[in-house]
């Protein structure tokens, strides 16, 4: 049985990247996930305990995580939970590990800038991704192939999309 888990917390160690069997790249880092409760008596949040997880991100996800994440970043991690027992002779314990399916910054605590990776064209200039009303109509795509939302259109094209969809507040689906 596979346990899928979603964890929010802070990256506690700088992400490290290594190559394992058959040339597979993996990025690993530790996440501290504190659990707090609100103390009505003091009117403050009180930390109860912190769970620690070792996160492993493989292949493309690992490459992107290594390029994007740093110690101290607040993140959301979803993946498969593995509990590993260990014994050093003098100490025994259990380690919680997550094989990540997805990793991202927790936008509740800050902002981030997203850059779509599309086969090595990651450094395409912003000017090539500009959107104008003349270039974009309903169902149009930008230079990277993503559909342009009607709210991002400027000029005459925006008017055509709003009229076709019944107005700016109506969902087109």
C-alpha cells in the first residue's frame, strides 16, 4: 500500500544533488514541519512539536527543485511516505522519507516567480512572450504554447473574448 502525504514546512538543509544508479539525478533536502496551536490565554501561537522529513526528488523534478529551492524556503511537498527503521548499535530510530511527486513554494508565506521549462528554452526573453489583443483571440496560445486567459488580453481581442463568453464574470466552461 502506498501512503500519499502532503507536508508544509521549511527547508532545513540546503538541497543537495547527486547521481545514483543508471545516471538518475536526485535532489535531497530536509523539511521541518512545525505543529502549532493557538493559546487563547496568551493570545499567541505556541509550537507543540516539529516533524522532520527527508525529501527526495528524482529526475526533472529534482533538477528543478535544485535550481529553485534553498534552505529556509517555505514549501509544500506531496509524495509517497516511507518510514525507515535504523540502528547504529548504540541508537535506534525511525526516519520519515518522502519520495516527492511535486514540490513548490508555499505561497501563503511569500511570492515566487515561475518559469516554465520547455525542453531547454528556459532562457527565452520576456519580449517573445508578450501578449497583445491583435495576436490573441479566444483559445489563442502564447509563444510557449499555453492558452491565454481572457483577462490577460489587451485591446480589441479582449473585447471579442468578453463578448463571446457572455461577459467578464461568466466562466467559459
